[in-house]
C-alpha cells in the first residue's frame, strides 16, 4: 500500500505550524530586537492561539485533504480561505480582549510571512508530488470492472493525468472485447498477482449481491473498492449524494452555498463587514442624510418594503426614503425621470446611499453583503411564471449588491430581456459562488459608485 498520503497528512500540518510559529517570532524580533520572545507571556499566549486557530481554520476548509487528485486551484483556495479566516478570528479576538498590548506591525508582518511562505511551500510540495507521481515512484495500480461510456472516460482520466499517480491496468467485464483484459471471474486472481490497490466498479451493471461479494474480497485483501455510478447527463452535472439513514438520495443540483462551511464563512464575513459599515460609515452618514431627507420633503426617513428573501421568506427591507411620501402601498417600479423621486432622493439613489440601511438587514441575517438583489413581492409574482429559473435566485440570501448590478442590470426592467439577463447573472453567481467572487463584486460596486451609471435613477 502507498505510504505517501499518510506522510502528507503529517508533513503538511507540521511544516505549516513551523511557518506559523516562525512568522510570529521573526515579526517580534524585527519589532523588538532587544526583547526576548520566550520571556513575553502575552506573545506566548498569542502564539498558542495562532496554532489552535490555524488547526481549526484548516480543518474547516479541508486544507489537509489528500493531494492525489487535487488541482492547484483547489489547494490554493483552501489555504487562502484558511489564512483569511485565521486573520478574521485573530482580529475579532484582538478586539474582544482589547489586546492593545499586541503590536499591529507584528501582526501584519506575521501574516505577510504566512501568506508568502505557506503558498510557496504548498505549491512546491504539490509540484514535488506531481514529479514523484509521473516518475512512477508513487503509482497506484487500478482496474475497472464494467465497460461503459462513464468507465471509459474514467480510464482516459487515469491515462491523461499521470501527475495524479494512477496506473490504469485495464477493464474487466463479462466477455473479453476490445480493451477488456479479463473476465469478471479472472479479476480476483489478477488483482492479487499484480498488487492492484483500487477496483472501480460500474454500479448499474452489477447487482447488490455481486458488489457485496466483491467488497468482501477487496476488504479481505486490503484493496479499495470504489463505485462508479453511470451518470453522464448534464442533468446530474452538479449532483450530490446524501444518505437518509441507509438510503442514498441524489440531490440533482448542488450549489457552493449549500455547504455549511461556505455558509459559515460567508456569514462571518457578512457580520464583520456590516458591523464595519454600521459603526464606521453609517454612524456619521445617518444624521446627515436624515436631516437632508427631512428638509427636502415630509414623511419618514426610512422606507421599509416587504421583499423576498431566502427560501421565499418575506422580510422588511430598509432603505432611505428617496420618493415623495404616499399612503398608497401599491408597488410601482421606479422609472427614469420619475416624478415621485425627490431632489435628495435622486442624489442618494444615484450614489446608492439609499441602500445603506440594508446593512442592518445583513447584520440581522436577512440579507448578505453580496447576492441577488431582493425584489418586491409583486415583481416576483409578475415574473416567476414567465422567466425560466426565476425563483432559483431564492436559494440564497439576497444581497446589498450583486453580480447583475455591477454588470449594469439594475433599476427599471421595462423589457423581459432585461429581467432575463438579470436572472441569468443571478443564477450564474449562485452556481459559481466563491469568497473571491464576492470580494470582486464589492470592489466593482465601490468603483461603480464613483462613475455615472445609466440605470441608476
């Protein structure tokens, strides 16, 4: 059996922790060259917290999963997520304990070292693994039981990706045909004589009894048995199997934010970002905007409208009032040169200041910083039956900003094609969500505030 994955499971966290520890010690020496790190109890406590926090973050994002079939993008993503979560947790810890004893320079320097050193170490280790695998020193011999379109494609993967360290021996099936090196009856003897480490079995072709018999053989001979479901349709391209007790259930379409880990990561960011906006920006902006609204027209400062949230749950969406006050609650979509928009309202809508109170919705968990924009309930009723996948946008929390907004599909939707484009972008965001996509949308949103947007009125 291959011992390399066991070595990786020890080596990766060991080297990571060496980097984590050295980063803080070196940063301390740079800042306080005349002091002894070993005698500073406060920094020794911080070092302990660094280590525990790192193990927690890497566990949360699966940064130590086996490397054999991992792409460099997946590995770097898990490492970067772990580093950024580590920074957030330490920042919250620093604020919570009022840790003014700790130097910000030391913290920033340590994270610069961590970011550069761990990324270089992980990339170097990955390419070392690829080299070892290609050289044949870390190959796993595998066979496939059952030949079909799915299993043939799997064999192409093994043959075209030697860096992952698989040596495909051949197919076994009911009869010897082109590419089939043996029958089902010959599989066991071949596996034992040739030190096969993994058997991939095409599940629809063999019944439960045959698979159970093969499983017993594999377990008794320390061979991994893996099942290949014969699923080739795009209908299942994002599917996931869950188990309800002992019953497997296929979820036809799975989204990134269905994963609890991603939900936690996004929620932590939402809380911290909304708190920053509320405390740092909204605290001084609110009295100014409130005064201007009151001087400009009669009525309340805030406009609260029922909008659709996650899982179609309605919530009160906060905005600064930008239109003349009316007791008429009937929804009418805002249009260009709308006579209802006040002078102050035109400015705060153009600069998106009217959306600022929605960060309270974010903090309360009704919205997210980034996501599909929440629509008024009547707008949902108008389009849900006319536009394909319109209601899919309710699989996630709505956002203060979103992909469709930065792409220019905001404001009035006079034609169906404009709403279709918005929904397509919303669904693309849901299906391809990542933390870095959220950051990109936030940066582009800020950029758009300072340039003239045609649909912002």
